[in-house]
């Protein structure tokens, strides 16, 4: 940013595990908001949902029978919501349950008392404090300030050039040039409910983008908001968010909250996954860090249960892993087909940690955040160099991981529009043109999530 030198924030790596997920998931109460304005922006590439093949929304019968769930009549009698697509998109065309034990045997292992809890951002101390002690603060944008003008100019300079006359670099396929560059990027993982709560914001995402328009570049084409605490699904805030044209949803149970997992939580989770804009199951996984208070056995049970449900529903997986890489791989090998679509969320570790997953799951994509922009995240940048660009996606994990280049006087928390900073860092590390990087990441996102 010209003429402004924010103090550089360094990422402090607190743990020795190179595969840790630094995402900070707080136990916060989300706020309700009203749909105050109609969405004004359209994503032209979003396909219309296909017609559901039956008159009812039906899951495989075995999913209705478990110590947590016995509500077949509840769903089999419910009418088909208009426009609901067929469940699918996860990957393997073979029987998904062949990857693990029979479903009834698996479900019988669970106790009704199995119960998901709350977090880590391994940024520098300054950034960590920002995420925990300043929940009442908001983005600080002065609409007439010189900083706003300069920040907008900087974002425009970062943006990839539009193809002139339908032509771009000859190294890109024609359809890649004409679609990817025009579409821009999608933030594949953020937590809008947590962001709104931290900001005490009430309103639509359209209103949010208008208020903070100086940091939403023209290339922004949407975000996938992850709802990882099933307890928050009862207030229907997620439904209001998914009414927006540029918001999709992922639903799961984070290991921090696995201690609260129950029949009612699972019912809420599966109900949300019926929504036509529910594109993935997660985030889910294992977290052995001191931040996670859920006992390991409970984490394993809830993780295995969610894997079985996701594969049965053919929903792509969103995976969280912190200091548990070996156990996570072993469990996934048991329950997930090798050709399944997987998003390894917020990877910050070394290449040797991610390599076994990449080899066993060829359709797994690796998500990188603004952690890459910090000088001490050298392991993550080294891993990025070795992972093919075609297997990388961009995410913010907002409200966490404010990019190093963004002064806190401008933004207190990360938001989906700031993913362009991470795209630029990926392009720099991979030594690729920004336009090519942007288009490839967008294509990867489309392939994984059918967006």
C-alpha cells in the first residue's frame, strides 16, 4: 500500500506438528440478522439445480437408524422442497459404504452419550489477541480516508487483467481463459456466522459487501460459509445466509464441538445438508492440540460417523486436522473411497505431512490461507511449491488470518474478499502469472464443489 507502512506481523508457530490446522474456532453465540436487501450481484456460471428424481427427499434407509437417529417417518413424509437437486458430488460411483464396515455395525458402536467443543490461530501474538479479545471491534473503514483510496488502488493492481478481445496468455486453454479470468475467485472456506458475531453485524451479505466494498475486489465471486457447530443450526441463520446469490454452505461438526454431538444435532446437520446450496460435509476431523478439549475417543467416533454419512450422501469432505495426521489418514482409509472429493482445509504444515494424503486421495485439494503471507510460514510455502497448482484452492478461514498486507486500522478481521491477497502469494511462490493462478484456482474450485 503506497505511502503506508504497517508494522509487519509475524506468524508464531506454537506447535511442533507440521500438519497443524491453525484455524481458530471460537465458541461464540451467533447473531440473527434480517435479509434487508435483495442480492444485486449474480454469478452467471452457477447452474440451475436439477430436478429431484423423486417426490421426496430421501436418504439411504440405514441413515435413519442409529442410537442418535430414528426419524425415518420425519423425512419420508416431507414433501420435496422446490428446486432441490439430487444428492451427489462426492466422488466414487461404487457403493460408498464398501469403504468401511457395514453401516449398522458402525452405528451400533456409538453411545447416545457421545457428545462437539471449541479453536487456534497460530499467528503472531498480536494477531491472536485480535481474534480473541477484540470481539466487539469491527472493520475500520473511513469512507473518505486516503487509506481507503490507496487500498482500493492496491487491490485493483493485484487483480488479474481482463482478456482483451477474448484473448489472453497463449499458455491457457481457450475455455480456461474465457471463463476462469472472468469469474474471479471463490473463497472456499470462511465462517460468516462467526464473522458477523465478532462484528456484531446484523444484515445481509449484500449489505456487508456494500459497507466494506473497498476491500471486496471486482474478482470476488462468492464464498462457502462453513457451519461447524451443529448447535447453531436451530436458529436458521444459515438459511438466511444461503439465500444470497454469492453464498454457499458446508455443514459438519468440528472436533472442538464433538463432545456435544447427539441425535438432535445430527438431525439438524442432515436437515441443513438437504439444502440445494449445501455443497459439502464438514468441517470435520481430528484435533489433538491442547486447544481441543474433546477426548480423543469421542473425536474418533464423531469423525467416523460423519465420514460414513458424507460418503453415503456423496458430499465432498472438508477436513480439519491438527497434530493428528497419522490417525486421520488411517481412519479415512477405512471409510473413504480413494477417488473421493476432499478439501484438506487450512494446511499450514510441511510437504512430508500432506504427501501421504495426496498420494492416497488423488482427488483431494489443499486449501491455503493468508498464513502464507507471513515470513515465518516457510514450511507452508515450501509445501505449496511441491503441490501441483491443479490441486490447490484458496480460502480465508475468515474471520481469522488477516493478510499481512492489510493494516489492522483498515480491517480488524479477515473476510472473504481478502482472499485475493492469498491468491497473489500463491502466484508468487509458484512463479506463475497472477491471471493464470486465479483462473486455475477457480477451475479447481468448480471441479471440487461443482460451482
